[in-house]
């Protein structure tokens, strides 16, 4: 029995679906939307992945525009006390 590239295609779809599900859970969407997207990707592996790829929730990126809260720097005191 010769399967050709069908097994490789199946593994690629599986990897794409796992990647999609991980990104769905990392997105900023509501829990209900995450569940719906995950069910869609699981029930329709290739079509669900393609729909998610073009219309799914975007992953949340770290908020780099907001400056971090400035606090006292204790590194200098630690280094001076540690040197004794």
C-alpha cells in the first residue's frame, strides 16, 4: 500500500491546527469566542484553520507603548552592601 504524501499532508494539517489552537488561547478574545474558534478548528481541521487564519482573533502583543512604572532602584545599594 502506497500512501504517497497523504501522511505528510495530514501531519502538516495537525501541526497547523495545534499552532492555531495555541494562538487562539493566547488571544485577547473572550472565553466564548476562544471556545467557538477551538471547536471550529477541531471539527473542520483544514477549513477551520483557513477560516481562523483569515478571520480569527489576533494574538495579544505585549503593551510596549505603555511605559513601565518607575520605582526606586535598589541595585546600587545591593552592589555596595554586597561588596563588603
